[in-house]
């Protein structure tokens, strides 16, 4: 075969390649159009029965030289690429996506920013037990320059016989003490009907790990104009986590803070397993600020400092830690809370490297 014949056949291949490209892109456009219609009517994007029928029809018309299995494989790749195209478009449409907004969101808690140039610390008892208890913690925090106080007034507990919190009275205590010391209140709400009431007392509505996919609660939090701190679920993927945040933002509340708090694995030496990789991934995929709960993620006081350093080194905008005047007598999570001297020591060591407030 002469060189001219080879070049002629190569030119023919180039022409066929371009025809294939045009046809594949044309097919992708049709798939996207179908996907938009399905999305409008709430229909599942992937239809395995339809894919099976298409493959059988294609194989019926296969005249070679590819065998049927090769043809199936080739078209499955095309189908998979088309489905990925729909998923990419869906991700681009997310309001919380970095692709939608390149600039970092800074959540303003009153006049106090979460996100941006400075790292923040959220500290306080696991549960609000008394006004005196909260006052002791707040006094120490004020002295140390920590502005965000956390405390649980509603406590979803594994056992129904454990302390469930003081309810609205707990929120009132937090508000009174926070106002006394110039602090901002972060507290968990567990029922959609309590969101409006809570806005009277809290500066940041926390949605806990067990409620990350309580969609009615997410919608209610999205309908008010208070910052929301959303914790990752115990076994939630990062995609599910961001979709939960999307529920809030899609309702108009753009002031959302993400919180990685460890996920459940088979490990027994820690309460949970801190997914440190979640921090840079969330920062890459979303424009929302990211905190790490260093208490719940491990449940161990003895490794809080390296865990906090790891979180901040990975790019977290701040950390959350549980502190109590007398951890040994705490009504909840006694084993993981630190005392007020330990809180001061933790903060001082972190401030040697990080601008933490």
C-alpha cells in the first residue's frame, strides 16, 4: 500500500472522527433536554430499563467488525458520560457551589465575621444546665476574647432517659448571659416549629448531625434571616452535606456555616472519626465557611490540640469545642468536655500559630 493511500485513509478517519464528535455532542444536547424535562417533573434522571432497551436495539443492528460485547461497552461509556453531564450541570446550579460563586462567603453574626481572614473559636458547654454554669463559661470566654458561645437547650440524645435540655428556658439563660458579656449565642434547634421562637434568643441557629436531613427543619431555617450552623450527619457523604445546605440557601437564607464533626466508622478508640479531608474538599467545592467540631469528632480531651491544629492547617475557618466549669459532673458528654483552664491553655497554644478569636 502506497504512502498516498495511507494518507487518504487517514484523512477519511479524521473526517469520521469529526462526524462522530458532532453526533456525540448532538446526542448530549438531546440528553440534556430530556434531563431538564425530567427535572421539571421530578422524574429520576437514570432509567436502567431505557438504557437496557437502547443497548439491545443497538446490538441488533451491529454488523461488525466489533463484536456485541465491545459495542455494549462503547455505548455504555457514552451513556455514562451523558449521565455525568447531567450531574455536572446539577452541581453547577447549586447555590452553595464554588462554581456558582467563586468568592468566599463571610457569614456575619451581628458584627462578628465567620470566614475570611481570621479563624474563630466557638466554645461552651454541651448542655445548658444552669445560669451560673453558663455565666462561669461566658466570663472566661470574654476574658479570652472568644465571641461565640455554644450551649444546648434542646438535646437530641441516643437514649430517651438521658438529659434532654432545658428547652426555651435554656435559650433564655444563654441570651441573658451572652448579653451580659457581649457574646453571640449558638444553639441547636430540633423542631421546625421552634425556629421562629429561637430567633428571639440565638444569633446562630445550629442544626445538629442527627437533623442534617430533617428537610422540614432545613426549610424552616432557610425561611428566617439568622445565620445557620449546619453539622454533617453521622454517616453523610459530602454531597449529601452540601445538598442539605442547599435546602437552607434555596429558601433565601445565604448565611450558612458548615461544620465537620466526625463520621461513624468501625474505630472504637475515638467517639467518631474526623474526616480531615472534608475540610479542603468543602472549601474547594463550596464558598461557605467551614468549622470543625474538635470535641464530637474524637470525643477525647487528650488529643484536642493536634486535632485543632490539623483542622486549621487543612483550611478550616474555625473550630468548635465543648467546655464546662466541672466536666466530671456535666449532664451530657462529660467525657469529652474540657474545663476552663484547659480552654485557656488550648487557645493560647493555638494562638502561637493562628489568628484565633
